[in-house]
């Protein structure tokens, strides 16, 4: 019986050089939310018909995103590799707007915070749509899962 969802997700800690408390909180929330509810359905059929649930590991390899998938028991299934060229600008923009957001939280009015947060959500939503397009034909994900995965992709790109 198919169970197309992620039950465990990890990031390659060697890829992540540095992260502050705000970024760590974003990472924790994204992972918690993914594990609570997600749609993750690799499109390639496995010979034995396995269709989830999945353990997923994200890493950056030679400038590309590797999504390693394993069965519930941890047995490796496959990896999907995505070029990250189309994500360079959204990642850069997302980091910039997040910095503005965290500064606004500490020293701005509620209206200013809301304005920055709307911009942040706009960038995040557009990047999630791009991720869904890039995964098309490889892995079927819903919008919320794509948003959370984009957050984790950003965490993998922190260089300090």
C-alpha cells in the first residue's frame, strides 16, 4: 500500500558551516512541519513496488542538491540530483529578506514587520513553485512540502 510521505528528514551537517539561532529555529520548524504533514512521492517505480514512507537526506554535492531516499527501514532506494542554478537568486533574496525580517522583529512597528514578512513569504512561495517545477517528473510534492524543503535548501547554503 502506498504511503507517499517523509517520515524522517536530515541535512548533511558537513555541508552546513555555520548557522545562528534564527536559522536553527527555521530549520527545526521546517523539519517539524514536514514530519507532521507532507506529500512526497518519487515518480520512478521500484521493482518491488515500494511507494513509501521515506527517509530523506538532503545534501549539496558539487553545487547540486542531492535528495537521498531510503525505505522506512533505512535501506537506500535512490537519489535525485537537481542543479541549483535557478535557486541562486531566490536563496540570496530569501537570506536578505530574512535578515531584514529578524531585524524588524527586534526594532520595528508591527506594520513594518508585516510588510517585511509579506515580502519574505512572496519570495518563499515563488521559490517553492520553482522547486515543484524542478521536481516535476522526479518527485511529486505538494506546495507546503516544497516550501519547507526550500527552507532546508537555504539552511544547506549558509556559509557563515
